[in-house]
C-alpha cells in the first residue's frame, strides 16, 4: 500500500481551511478504508507567509488531528516557490505527493483515479480540467489564451492543467535535479518524463475567500511561463529586425529611384512615423533581452527557492 501526502499551499486562506479539512479528511478516511493508501498518509498545509490567522488554524488542526501536518515558509514567496518547497520537503516522507490548492476548486474525487494510475505504474498524473463553465468569462478567456500563447512560444504544457497533480517519489527525486530558480512548475514537470497520464475533472467555484491570483499575478505567471520555458521571443525579435532591415533596404532603393526621376522629397510624416515605430521596436527588443538577462542574473545568484521556518509533523 502506498503512502500518499497531500501538499496544500495556503496564503491567507483562513476562510476556507476548516471546510477544506473536513472534505479532505473524509476523502482520506475513504481511501484508507478502501486500502488504497496507507494509514501513514498525511495532509500537509503549507503556509506561504500568510498575514491572517492561517498558521494558527493550521497549528490547531495539527494538534487536533494526527493526519494533518503543517509546514511554514519563512515568508511569502508566491504559490510556485511554496509548492516547490513543499514537494521537496515531503518527497522523502511519502511514496507519492499530490499538490492541490487550498480552496479545493480542483475536484478531490479525482484523487482516487490519480492513485489508481499510480498503481498502474504512472510516475506523474496530471489533473486536467474538463471545461471552465464555473470560471468567469474573463478568467476563462485569459487562461485559455495563456495556454495557446505558451504553446505557440514553444512551451510544452499540458492543456488546462494547473498544479493539481500526483508525482511519485521517483519523479520528485528527478525533479529535484532541476536547479533553476525561475520556477514555472507546470512547464517543468513534463520535462521529467517517465510514464505519465491525465485525469479529467470539473473545476468548481471557490467556496470562500478571494482568489489570490488577481490579474497582475496571472500576467506575471504567464510571463514567467513564457520566458522560463522558451527563448522564442528573443528569436522572434531577431527575425523582426531582419525583416524590417530588408524592408528599409527596399524602401531606400525606391526613394533613390524616385529621387533620380526628379520627384521632390515631401514626407515629414513618413519619416516621423518610421522614427517612432523603430524607436518603439528597439525599446521593446531591448526590454525582452533585458528580461532574459535578468533571469540569467537571478539564476547565477543561486538564491534558495524556499526557506522552511517550521515543520509540524
Ligand atoms: N497561494 C500561495 N501563495 C501566494 C498566492 C496563492 O501559496 O502568494 C496559494 C493559495 O492559497 C491557493 C493557491 O495558491 O491554495 C491558488 O490560489 P487561488 O485559488 O487564489 O488562485 P486561483 O484559483 O484563483 O487561480
Ligand atoms: Mg483557486
């Protein structure tokens, strides 16, 4: 029988923790009585430096229930770093770890099937959303565009998969070999390989509390995803430069011909437009290169990706 750990990142989640705990414990009891997971299996809440009562609630839940553990990060570092820290801390305690958001928007009934696939020999099982009917139009539109852009940019991601997945200890050990500090987990995990599968589920609405992913954070994650996974934007800019240079050449020849044919030069507008267009393009190009340079800078620093404050176990 396998020991399953659940890694649940929590940032200011005091509104959902009680309810989440009731549902997760029920699921665990069921899986344990069905002899699908061992009695050593645990649910681990990972506090990402919350400013509300999240850690107090986690500590109290841990006191009251042997199945619940708490991991406290030293400060707020964001969802990706927190989850990574959790996975790396828990991999030595379990046969497999499933990551899931604290609001349980991802259907916990998919866990059964993930465990079944683990027994069938899968090292990674991706939870994939069937449809996004419960998301607002805006969230659905932005999220789907994000996957499409990422794919076009050469990132290998599983469509409609966020961070609800099972990873075996073997997969996590392999994942620990990825040393980058710019984390975009759902793009990195597929690089691990091994036998993998997907499980479909319906995404539910957040029961309480607010989304901790406002538009600014979503855009930041999308940008992180694109620039951490591919160098295509830099290449595209190079090609843009070449094309514009060729166009300028053709245009130059054309103006020379018209000049020798005696046509008068009148065209402040066209000069102004091209100066501004090229100026903007150059700034944009420098910006993209700067972004990658910044990433290289961060990677060379080898800063820790997470720091654990406390582990209640
Ligand atoms: N989260 C975190 N650190 C942060 C922001 C979010 O650990 O800085 C956690 C949050 O507690 C939740 C998960 O990341 O468990 C996903 O956040 P949320 O459900 O708010 O995002 P959404 O479902 O709206 O995309
Ligand atoms: Mg959510």
